[in-house]
C-alpha cells in the first residue's frame, strides 16, 4: 500500500509541476500540436513544381524550339527567361531568379538530321536537390519522347505495331511502392513525427529537472519528503505523470496529422498502437535518465536541441544504413528514435504487421528496461543525498 501511495504522491506532484510551468507546457503540448503541422505543411506539395529556369538556344531551329516547348509543358518546369548567352543566364542564377539553365548547342538540329547523337546541357543550382531532380527528370522524359518520335519518322513503311516495338522494345511500368507521388512528405515526415515525440520529452523533462535544481540549495533534485526515498517509486511516479499527456498527444501526431494532409497510412491501427506503446515508455525513461545532465533550467536547449539532425541521419531514413559506418549504426541504437522510425515506417507506410517488426519492437523493450534501470540508479544517488541532508 505504501508503494502505491508514494507513486501517487510523486505522480500528483509532477503532474501539477507540468501544468504550472509554461515552458514545460510549451514542450509537452504546444510543440506536439504545432511542430507536426508546420513541418507537414511546409512539404505538403510533395514534389517541386514549376521550377523557374532560363534557356540558351544557340540552335534557333524548329527542333530546338520544339524541345523547349515540350520541356516547358511539363509540370516541373517554368521557362521564365530566354537568354542570348550563358553569361546572361548565369547572372539570373546568381540572383536566384532561376534554378536551372538549359543550353542547346548550335549543331543540335543538324546532328539530328544527320542521324547523329545530339546533346543538350542542363545546369542546376544544387542548393536544392528537389529542383535538380525535377528538372533532370523532365529533361530526360522529353529527350526520350523526342527520340522515339524521330526514330519512328524514319520508318515510313512500318506498321503501327512495328513502330511501337522499334521505339519501345521494352515496356517500362513505373510503380512507386508505398509513396505513389514520389514526394518528400511521405518519405521524410514519418521520421520527423517520431523525433518530435522524443525530443519534446527530452526538452520538457530536462526543463523540469533543471528547474528543481535551481530552486533548491546545494543542487538537490528531490524535496525533503519521505515519499521521495525510494528511487523506483520516484521514477514510476514521474513516468505516470508524463505518459497520459503523451498518449493523447501521440494520437494527434501519429494518426490525426497524417490524415489531415493525406499521407500514406496503410498499417493496421491496433498493431501500430501496440508498437508505439514501448516506444513511448522507452522515450519517457530515456528522458528521465538524460534529464540528469540538466543542471540549470536552460540547459536542455544547449544539450538536446542540436541532436535532432544527427539522429535523423543515423536513423537510416534519409540515407541508407548500408552506406553509414557500422559504429554509427550501433550508436544510433542507443536512442529510441532509431528503432521507432524503422518500425513506424514499416507498419504505417508499408503495411507490415507487428510480427514483421519484432527486431524493432524488442529493441524498444530492451531500451525501455535499460533506461528505467539507469534512471533508478541515478535517482538512488539523489535519494542518498536527500537522506544525508535530512539527518
């Protein structure tokens, strides 16, 4: 009975502390409500459309004008300038008025008429890879389509079927599995949602811990109270205070926000919720353990904010794990977000079942137990300090 009494006391005190502190409420509620919407809205267009470009046409032939018209007619390209030379086009790119330059050489039409291979040059601002992808894909599609037309024109007595076979001997059907639009939102935002949950817990719990140390003499973390003499009860009481808030906020982040923006959701909701349960527990105990680095109220900003980008990279979502050094992959497994991103994407975006993500599920369970033990050991040291000061 005393066991549950102590847990309830710590829970009640920590729950009140959360709702009395505006900074903590910002991390636990406002950040969870706003960040997923903002990030998803920014990338809601999925792919780059109507990228402004300039054209330098040295050929000035009917064929070169046709190439330009077809390129401009694609959804990805918007020809906003036609320049006489490359220097004028470069000046527009330096001013960021355009993000690409298409240069057609003077012998373009002549080489095609001779049956020789013609070339065009595409120069892109590599500061935005999505623009480069859109322009290159559009240019490749136009050149292939024009090549087929030119090839068919030389087959005057061929049948329609013969022309189709000659121009396209192998029929290619492009099917984008689990990301029909081939967009940035469906690819990246699921990982961002997982990181938002973990990082908000780190910042919020770290702020609470730093505030407690600031308010007490000698840097004590726990109040002089008999209910705070058992580390397991303290850790469980704090965790029970955070979890109800994050159960509600996580439902908003993982289920409502993706539906609002029409993101891919093919997984079974019940299995996804079973997977996210150990993830939330692992994040909670991880945040409690890491909060011991917060010696001051402002310390979490200095310690945890910058880790979001490195954690995104080593998770393997933005760069294949096969291309990441193995020691970084193993280092990434110390964070719940790495297992959480892998499992969440597999279930939510590719329709995997819980049995198919067991490595990630058990990885989260191991981290949950590990960080619970770490947090208890750290609070055991604080309990000893508290008993020493109460004597």
